[in-house]
């Protein structure tokens, strides 16, 4: 399905935060002029690399102080590690305006749905109620928001999806470089299909859920949704007025048809979720004012603490703690990783769910980190400390 993209534990730590591959457009038509889609938003990780290398999802400005995107783009992630770019039509030339974030809210009924054919496959999972709100810290001057649909698209309507994603499926050959995101904004004209056809073609019951609408190119070799731009808008123009009717959620990857021409795609049903999307005072999920840290004497027998940060934006209604220890993957050749002994990853320590940890002898010489999962009505998100090393115990 989609890709988790927001967390950061440092170069040596791998953490899965949301869903499997995100979505974008292959075979689409370039939209080189930002004025043709003034509400288009690009979500990116902060950094010094070109924007095309940092972008991971799309979105749409639906009010001067609100962006609509997919829940799987931002759930379980740290909003401090997201940039919101408005008007970045050609990423290398027009990065657009970076909009400060006040908070993120994820639809309370959002969930991933396992594939009936392959329930253990992360990639083949689909989703329902896949929408989220990004609240902006200040209103955008001169904003041209995209109107929010108050009714589902009409049968046979022509709908247009927008995205900055890759334009071909990744090669199975490891020697082939992975495809990059499209520098230009792309659009794809699609036709609405029935819920029954959607569920059948994508092999998932999510296709017939009332929170989902589906669309497909009318021609077999037409454009398709492809990894790189989940969260982008599906737009209908009615009476000369553009309205967002869907939010890109999942497509051919759920049936092993990633980026295949003409494949059906599923979008969150904006009209069906409108009341939540347009609520006047959304509750934002908890956001820290600083990082989670491990405090206390680092020694076997000592007690260390997972120190919760101050919170800004949404305040947590509940906190869940966990501790993890570092392990070395010795099955992967060490030359494949930038560490002297292999790839370092972290696994939870059984039974350690309190804010404090009395360091046992088996953690002597090991790396340790803690996490805090903070939740409220706006969603839940996990924040991780940097790892610390317990000195060898003599």
C-alpha cells in the first residue's frame, strides 16, 4: 500500500512508521505552470538534497490555514520533520512557499486493511478513511484553496489526479537505480468506476467501503497511480469550479500491478468524510516541543528515565512507553552498511513499558533507546530518543 516517511532515529536505526509504498502518476500529462493548480501541496522531509529527492506525498490547500492529505502520509510521524510546500509545480525550479505547521489530525476511523489474498503482506494492504488534516500556523496570504466536495462525483464524471511521483515501477534488478520522483507535477484524467468494480479489480473489500471512491483511465494503456504521491487530490470540475472529490490512497501495488498502465486506483471519498475534514476546530495529535531523551546514570544496576518532552499543539490524553535494545544484523555483509560490524537495529525489550528502566546485566555494552507513543482524539504518534550506550560492566 503506502510508505511511512516521517520518523527519524539517525542513520543507524531503521523504523517502520506508517504503511507501504505511497502513490503517484505514471503516464501522466505535465502541469508546468503552478497557476494551473495553485492549491497543490508537496510534502517533503527537511534537508539539503533537491526537493525531488525529499518529497514523499502530496496534498491540497482547502482553506487558507488547512491542507488535506492522506492519513498514511502523516500518521505515526513527527510533524516537526515535515515541510509543506505550496505551489511547487516544477520541483527543481519552483520549490514553492514553505508553510509552517500548527499540527496534524488523522481521521479516527482510518485503518489499514490486510489483503485477503496475502494477509501478511505489508505492501498489498489497502485502507479506509484515509484522510488527514495539516493545520497551518498562519493563513496563506492570497490563498486559492480547492473547494471541498459536498457530494460524490457523478457517474461517468471525468476526474483528474495530480502527483509528483515516480513514473515507472522499480526494477527487480538490484543493479538498476531506483526511479526518481517526477520533477514536474503530473496529472491523469480518469473516469469514476463503481464500488463493485473497484473491489473486484483491486481484490480488496476496501474498494467497496463508503469512505472510498475509485477511478480508472478509460483506455487500457492509460495513465495510472504509482508510488510517489499519496495524499494528492482527485479533482472534478463542475460548472467551471474545481472541487476535491478524493485523496489518493492505494492502487495496483495491492494486486502486484504497481504502475501498470490503466490500473484502477482508490481514493478517500471526500464528500463522505466532509464533516470531519471541514470541522472548525480539529484536535491535533500530540506534538513535542523538544526531543524525547534518556536521562540518568548509564550503568548496569542504575535506573534510567525516558523523559517526556513538553508538548505543543495537541496535548496527549495518554502516553505509552517502551524500551528497545540494539541488535546487529550479521546476516548482511558489513560492507553493505556504514558500520564496522553490520547493520544496527532495535528490538523491544520484553515487559519494559514503564517510564523508567533499571538496567539489567544483559544490556552491558549494548545500545538502548526509548519511545513514547502519545495519543489523543487527533491521532497517535510515536517519538523516539537517540540511542545511548550502556558501558561494559566489569
